[in-house]
């Protein structure tokens, strides 16, 4: 069996943790059998839809330096949520957009959940929902949300990284809306 670097394993674990989180979130959605898309707001908005924003563009070069990110982010999609993951000097960071799920629709099972605000926006922080993972989730609108997840050496370090990255991501998103 090939050996993988600690960074590769950490990225894989964060990706799996976020995938599990997204899968659980997807399972907690509309169970009435109705098409959730048929009730979407059809009014014109000046805000871009979260689904149209590239998550990999939400960490600037200056942010990368501050967060000790070593490589360009890798774009992916997990259970319908656009994601981007980055390698840090000792772990990984992942950004997931939930363009069709408000913060109250997400399933935060198996973690210690608490309130957490980012730039005045009331969100949530979830510690240890999958191993040493920690994530900050912020509502983008009533029907969409942004999740910033980190996995480092332990839960406190993971939360520190997620809490440092969240205001940077939020500021960058705010410039696009």
C-alpha cells in the first residue's frame, strides 16, 4: 500500500468530512416530494447567485499568505455543493457553498454546535463533527449558506484556522454582491 504524506491524508480527511457533512445536509432537505425549485424567488436581484460564484476565487493571494496556504485551491463538487480545498502548512481548508440550503436547513449532527458571528452575520461553528474537523457556517441569504471547514492537528487548531479564514471569505464574497 503506498504511503501518503500527512498533508495528503489531511486533505482527504477534510474532503471526506465535508462530503459526509454535505451528504447529511442533503438528506435533511425537503421531504414533501414537491419540487423545491418551483418555489424559488423569481424577483430580479443585484446579488449574484451563490451557485454562480467560484469558491476558489474567495481566497486572495494575500489571504493565502496569511493562512499559509501552499497551493492554488482545487475546485470540486460534493453532493451538489460547489467546493474548493487548499493545502496549508499543517492541514487543509475547504470552502463549500450551499446555494439552495439556508443555515437552518443544514444538518450539523455529531458535532458540538455553537453560535458564531462573522462580520456581524450570525452563523454557527461546529467542532468535531468528523474527527478533528471544525467548520464555520454563515448564511449568505435565507436560502443559501457558506461553510468554511478546516482540519489541522486537533480541534482547537482546526477551529482557529476556520475562524481566521471565515472573515476573509466573507469579505471577498461581500465584494461580489
